[in-house]
């Protein structure tokens, strides 16, 4: 009897949390798109508000950058993202941590040199209070089709 009651309570708790999980996933997908829209428009303000202290970015060519490095490159014009489209976005929630994986097709310039290609991204967010904070972003080039 106690075992059944426990299972019933656990099942109820799981069902009650499903809408919150769906909301969090939708919120993160929307946040990723809004950050991309800002970068494309040359506006890094949402990115700057979203990154956590200690944020680490691994570029598709394997270099490590801080949030300050990335923002400085964008603001100086050293890095310009001219076009980008996120595809196949998946959100995996683990308590107050979320892992967002997706691919992108990107076109831009870095140090005056054009680049174009597809990348696979892994972004890790941590929920702090009511806000999701980006703690890690890692890009890996995808082979040409």
C-alpha cells in the first residue's frame, strides 16, 4: 500500500512538472534565437546580460575566448557575423542545468578574412534565480556536404 502511494505521488509530481519542462525548453530556444538576432544586428547587449561570470567560449577553430574577448571582437569589427541560421535545436534539461545542441550555417569575416560553413554547437546554461545564464559554448566545424 505504501509503495503504491509513493508511486502515485511520484507519477503525479512527474506529470505536474512536464509543462514547466516544456516552458523551459521553449524559453531556451527563444533565448538562443534572440541572442543570434542581436549578434547579427551588431547588438551584443542580450549576450552580455545572458553570459555568466567565467563564461568560456571554444571557437570552431579550437581557440578559447571569454565573453569580454568575444564582445570586443564584435564591437571592433574584427569578427562580423553576416548571416547565420540555427537548425535542429535540442534542449536537454538536467535540474537547473540545460544543454542546448544545434547546428548552424554561418557566413562572416574574421580579421578581414571571409568564412563560411556549418558548425555543431553545444551551449550549457545554468538557471540562476529566474534567468538562464550561458556558462559554456563550444563550436565544432561540420564537414562540407
